[in-house]
């Protein structure tokens, strides 16, 4: 163990953000003042901001040095304390390493989008709809600041202690305001998420149980008419997608069929034969980033050939890449089609009764089944 490790374990460790003028010697004055208090700098990241820089420091201090003294010290060297909080082990990793680690976890499906954003920005909470993903680290949440900003298609704007990302996630951090550099990292992560999701929908050919070839691919807004035509060809009994909560005697509204064709409302996988759509799988985001709703619709003449299983397996793969851990479908109690498809796709499933419907909850990761050698 080196001396810096020993010091960090024996002494309090703080994460301090100091906004300094971008002039020669500004950081030197701060480090000299810290040294005079027997403080040890364990990590340093420089974040450019308009008119200067923010130095993000992880420092260990003697027991008698209180946070208020560190704030006063920053002011005495002509700077401004932009935030201070207890540090944790992950703060010692440099920013590129930390970002790559989060990206790797996201691609592997270890964390979902909201949790990845929270880790990348060291946020207190990430809110999607009415659900919050809160941090477990030692930072202390404070009420959001008066400033608010967004990261949208028109560029990145500084956002104080609360920002709204272009995908609708609300990110909060009480101990320090978000900087432009951090929001740029978040935008880059969004681009990665889009690339990962797109990679999960590469067209692929599948063979049905009777040997017919069908191409599974991403549904596009241009498929709206073909999807409506398939829906019209279905019999009245089979016109409602298996797993859809919109079960009833009236025809499925076209807007509901087409809603997942446009991000970020959901994802659609179609089964196509030539220009004709014969099967449809829909993945719809919920307020919980870990859960997505799923529904399947297979044209009458193509049922019983294993196409529903292929669609469900593909949707599970896409959902897993997007960070969803579970799929939820709603069916009439007597309808076992979704359960049969889940079993054939090796997706562990459980059922509950809710409001007269059967709720089928499936894992997005297929189970590994043991085979016995003969």
C-alpha cells in the first residue's frame, strides 16, 4: 500500500470543487494553502467553464480540518467553492476511465440508462417519469437549485443542480452544479445508448417451424401503412396484440399500433415477407427504467409456426441492450400464448392477477438450460 492509500484510509477524504480564474499560479496558490493545512491531494480533474476553470479535487485532511475551513481557504486564494462532499473510492478514478467503465456496464446490460447517467455524472438521483434512481454513495442531496437547464437538440446549456436531458431524464445533484463538460459527457453517453439500441435491431432472417423465411427488423415510421394492413387482415379474435393492455371488443386504434415506431416512446420489431408485414412485436418504455411493456401480434395465417417466440426473443435482446431487466405483458387469464412463447424463448416468467388480467413478468436474460449427454 502506498502512502496516498494509507493517508486516505486514516484521514477524512473530501471531494472539493473550486472555481478559479484561469490565470498562471491560481492552482499553485490553492495547493500551497492546502499543503499548509497538511491536506493531501489524491486526485485532480480540471473542468473548463466560462471565464475560468473548476478544479475537481479529491483531498485527504487531518481530523481537525472541517469542510467550512476548506471553503474559506478557497475564498482566500481568490476562488469560489463550487461544492464539497464526502469522497468515495470511485472518485479516485480519472474521468476517462470512469466513463469507459460506465459505458462497458451499460453495453453489457449490468446497469440501465438511468443508473449509467447517475454514475457518469455522480448525481444524487435520476428521475424518469415518477421514478427516481437514487445514489448510495456518501454525497448528501439538497433541494434542487433555482437554476434549471436542458440538454436538447439545440446544444448543451449549463444546468445548475438540475438538468433535463433530451431523452426526458431529470438529473439532480445537490453538492455541486453540473458543468458544460459533464453535460457533454452525458450527451456522448446518449449517443452510445442510441448506437447500442440500433445494434440490437440489425435485420436477421429466421425460419419458421414449416421452413418459411421471415426477416425480423426494426419497425420504421414508413411501416405504418403495412402494419395497419396486417392488422386489418387479422380476424376479430386475433386483432389485439398478445400482451397488450388495450384488450376489448373495439379495433385497436392505429395510433397505439404506431406509437412505438417513434423513439423514445418505444421500439417495434416487424416480421416481414417482402414488403408485407406479417408479425409485430412492440416494446414500450415505462416510468421504471428497469421494466418495459411488451406485446406481440402475428397474422392469422402465420400463427403456430414459432414466429411469436422469435419476436419475443428479439425484443428481449433489444430490451436487455437498452438496460431493461424485465418485460411485462397483459393477457386474458385464459390466454397462454405469451407464456408458451416465453418458455420457448427460455425467458423465466411469473404471473399475477391484476384487474381481471393476467400480468406476465419475464426476465430479459434467457436462462441456461442443462442438457444431458447421451
